C-alpha cells in the first residue's frame, strides 16, 4: 500500500489566514485613526473684554492648575450637526487646563497683577512669602455645537453655533481662607441676535474660534466679577 505524502497545503492555509487576520487588524486600526478627530485649537484673545486692563494695582496672585472633569485629557465638548440632525463631526478639546491657566494668567497680568503659577491647590497650605492671594479655578462646563440648516444664502449654508465656558472660581487670602467664591460664564452665539430689526451675519464660522471667544469672555468675566473687584486692591 502506498503511503500518503505530507499535507503541504495546511501551512499555506494557515499562512493565508494569518495574513488575512493581520490585514483586518491593520484596517481596523486605520479606521480608528480616521475617526480620531483632532482636538480644537482653543486660544485666548487678550483684552477681548473691554475694561479689563490695568484694573488692579500690584498685588501678587498665585494660580493653581485648574480642576474639573473637562480640564485634563481628551474630552468631547460638542458636535457639528447636519440639516437632518445627524452628527457630521464630533468636537473635542485636549488638556483644556493648560489653555485655561495660561488665559487666566495673561488676563490677570493685563489687569495689573503679578501672577505666580503653583502646583498645589490654594486650600492645601498658606501662601508662600510674597503671595497676597491665591486663585482656584474649576472647569464646570465647556460646550460648542454647530447646527447647519437647510437654507443656503450667498454666504453659504445657513447655520447656528453656540459656545459656552463655565468656570467656578474661589479666591483665597494668604492664610488659605476663602474670601470669595462664585461662577462666571463666557458665551458666543452665531449669528448674533438681531438689534432693532437689523440682522447680522455670523462673525465666526470655526467652532475652535467660537469657543476661543467664549473662553476669553469667561476670563474677562472673572476679572470684572464684582466679588473679585471688592477684594483685590485697586489703583487710587
């Protein structure tokens, strides 16, 4: 009786299956890369809010890293919607804490204060020598949504866009005692609301720019907050 030779087809079958599996994994990874939208490039607009320059005299204020769920990492903050309400693109921010801290520091410097960055929360210990106040900021909410309508104008597809930045703020004295606590909100709506029957065109079309305006208004609201103004030293 003749003996059967070795089955040489099995290694080839296994090799083809392995290659197919690797290709599927690679394609899945690439699809995941395509779905990973880049974060919005949010930035601060210095002195965007009128009346925030040289408002205080030379006290020194310490700022801790902002807290809140939205402050760190990559977080979804909204979306762009089509005329039928379907999501065309999800919108994200990444490490919003860094942008916010730099924005608050720049705003307070422009307002006339010396600003020192701190790693510790103000309530953890009394302020070091030379520090007059400490500020804690918490990101309570960040949102931007853009909705396209069915109508088309000479300027393109009609849309509305709404951005909000909501911050919790607590000001401490040198002994780490809270002397003011409150909340401020910055917003940007497109198109602007009509005034006296006059309809305005959108000023911003980019969600990142719209959210940047909301951030800048929130920082301006912090500087102009009446509770803050009652505490921080003012020029004579």
